[in-house]
C-alpha cells in the first residue's frame, strides 16, 4: 500500500516531468499569453499588493504577468525564504538589489519592505479540477497563507501552472490550502470551493 507522502511524491514527479518536457520557446509564448489573460481578467486596484515569484527550472515565467499587473498600478512583491519553514514577501522595486534565495530562484534584498499580499500568484507542481494544489513539498505557501488568514487577511489566491500539470486528483490533507483560481495557457479557471 502506498503512503500519502509517496503518492504525492509520485504525482509531483510525473507532473513536473510533463512540465519539463515542454518546449522552452513554447513556454515563453505561453507565459506571454497568460500575461494577456491577466490583463483582461485579473483587475487590480492601484496600490494593491500582488505577490509573484521568480521562476525556477521549467516554471511558468510570471514576470510578464507581474509587469502587466504593475501597469495596472499593483505593488509587487516576491517570496523571501527566511528558514526551512518560513517565507515572507518583500517588495519588488525596479533597480533594487536581488539576492539568491536557494532552489535556483532570487528575491529582493533583506532591506526591502515586507508586505502582506492581497493577491497571491501561487506556484505549484500539480493541481486538480477541484482547485487542490500540490506544491513542491516544503509547505512554505500553505504556512504563509495560514499566517495571513490568522491576521484576518483573505488574499485572492491564483495558482499558476501549465495545463499539463493537471492530475486526476490531488490527495487532500487538513492543512492544505485550496486554490479557487488557476491560470494556465488555456485561460483562467475558477473552481467552486464549498
């Protein structure tokens, strides 16, 4: 019998393998298309704080999407890994220094202002048609979202992925955060979260 942890590891490996196999030039085009979709469907208020992420490996490059939201007046921030369990979101300011965050990604320097996002673009390894997300296994985003909820904040959560990362069913655990919206190259999908 397969444990829940082993099942998640298997689903993650398969979904990331499909994502890794995507043509690099096609991924660039898909990222640009997703930025266009965001321009049309992800309206933000001037000054609203949006967290994105610097892409690593074969992730969707959300930089065009983030810059489209900046054009609408959003303040941008990126995750900063403080330790094995904690991330905060530091403001992304044009021209400010960036530092290595580990895992092949970068983020704003520790002097950047820490912000609490109202909209979160959430990376993921896999997702299902219920809006359940499978992350990379460290739980950083689950804990960051739980921290925001504990502060009384309810950020709009938008998972970012390619269609090939969809799986039949992500196994749920009580601490998992369900993502009500997923943006892929085929558009913005909204899930009925009961």
